[in-house]
DNA sequence: CCTACCGATCGGTAGG
DNA sequence: CCTACCGATCGGTAGG
């Protein structure tokens, strides 16, 4: 289906040059189509942008969320989610870094449907993480002195900063400080737990 | 001087709509000038973008760095720098949030002079923070179990995430979690210091 | 600093 | 999905 190819191209181009910098003519020449062949499926550039956001969100879910759904709820799954998230950045699923981070920064000052879609996607994802953090605390796997919200905002900060670091400075070890920070935060145990190593 | 007005306008517009989305025609109409009156001072759009980055860096320095230079080196100055940084975001010095964060995300995939200037500015700033963190550790005001680099990357993550949070979700308390995280990190003392309260 | 203009590209439409 | 086209805007230049 041509429509899917157009959306994929828009998401790939958008992650690098921006979701608004992307032009219909560029996508058309990239895919060997005419401009009307590109825009015909969507009616307007904004609808195309919305479709790209939707596709990026589904891709994120498929790459980060789904593979981890089988992990035990709580700290184990939270750790797995964070590692899957970092791995998704390392694998460069989108050529220009995290699509939804770039789109958030680009559209945060432009009221409209695209901005709303990006914000809603982020809210959904942060809520997933928060639920897992709360669960980890309820299971006494994680200290309760910090609220689940605060934990999630810090985890998000580490990943966002890692993505930024990687994209701007192009260092191979750009995500290591993020991993260190995440591990430190998630190692905060509710008690100085003495754990017996399995035989 | 007209040139300064053009640069200011470019920096203000660029923080919101992006440094590349900004157009010479828009700046011209904003200032009541002709397009050639705008571009004549710079020769090319890229030179104008470079001038805007330079101006934003000077502004950042004037708003965040200079006011704090008189504080005692070490933890005190590091705390003051972080608070000045958050205050600069709260005061909305640039209408579209931190100019240099937006520019970093926008240009991280576009090799060229603008990208290099943005990266160099960030390196400078992170080095300032790192030096102060190292000083704080040398003065035994801050635990040494985390490297100065790691501390600075975490501090940077909190501020970046706060800026992102503020811009995307428009909540008045958007920076509070950043403050909490910063305080927690900088409260890590080298010893369980018993402090006598002043009379 | 201006007017006047260049070729190129933009988003989008008409008609098929 | 195509060709052909619309008005608008882009960065930049010529000439003053």
C-alpha cells in the first residue's frame, strides 16, 4: 500500500529534519511519486503529520513496549522497559533520533492537532512507566520516599538527555551515563535488603 | 543599531518556530524592514543563524552565569548556577523555551557551522558545571562516589526535562520535579555530616 | 538601507 | 495515481 510507504518516509524524514521541515515534494521525489500522489492520501500536510505521529507511536510501542509485556510486573518490567527504550535509541530505529522527542520540541510552541497528538502520546507512555513504578513500590522492590511521578520524570530525563547527548555529540558511549543514572535510581531499595543468592 | 535588532528578532523567533523555520521575510515584516535590509548585514541565512546562536549564548551567560560569579566556588556556586538556570527558564527569557536546547535538537542531524556552534556552546557550559562539581567534591561538600561528569549530565538532564515538560504540557509547576531531583543529587554529602544549627 | 527582480520550491487544486 | 497548474513564499542578487 502506497499510503504506508508515504507515512514511513514522512516519519523517517521527520525524525531528522523536523516534522514541519519535511515537504510533500521531497517525499514524492524520494518515493518516485508525484506530489498529488503523496498528498492525495491525506488531504493536507497536517493530516500527513498526524499520520506520521501515529505511525511513530505504534513503532515505539512495537519496539519498546510489546517485547517487554511478558516480564513480571513491577521493578523487573520497569527495568526491562528502560533497557528496551535505550536499546531502541541505540538501534536508531528512526534515523534522526527519537521521533517523538524531536516532534515534542518542534511543536511545543505551535498549538494544533499535531502538538496535541504528540503530547497525548507522551502522557500515555509516562503513565505506563508511572504505573510500573507504583507497582514496584507496592511490591516493596523500590523505596517509597520518592513518588512514582518523580521517579518517572527522572527516568524520562535520563533517557531524553541520553538521546540529546547521542545526537548532538555523536559519541558511541553517549547513553552510558543514562544507564548509570537509571541503575542508581532503581537500586534504591525500601530496606537494606539482605538477599540470599540462589543455589 | 539595526543589526542587533535583527539578531534579537531572529533569536526570539528561532526559539519558538525553530532556527531554520525562521525566514528572512518574516523578520523583515516584523521589524518593518525590507528583506535586503535584513540579510544585508549577514550575507546569508546561515550567517544570521550563527549570529543568533552567538546572541543566545551571550544572553544565557548574562542571565545565568554572570549573576552567580560572585558566589563562593564549589557547592554554593553550583547550587546557585542551577537555580539561576531554572529561573531563566521560568522567566521565559526566550519565548519558545531555551533557545540552545531547541537549536540542539533541530540541528543535531544537520552537519554544518550552526550545529558546530551549538555543540561548542553546550560543551563550554557543561564544562563550567563540571568544574564546579569537581571543586565541590574537592572541598568535601559533595560525595565523590559519582564522577563530576556523571553529576553534570544528570543535572543537565533534570533541567532539559523540566524545560521540555514546561513547553509541552504548559503546567505552572513543570519545573518542580527538576528542583526536587537537583536538590536530592546535591544533598549527597561525603559523610553523614552532623551540622550544628546556628544560634 | 530601498525597490525590483531572479529561479526554485512550497502546499494545494483541477481535471482526468 | 498522473499532468498541469495556482498563488505565495523562499533565499538571495542587482543596482542604486
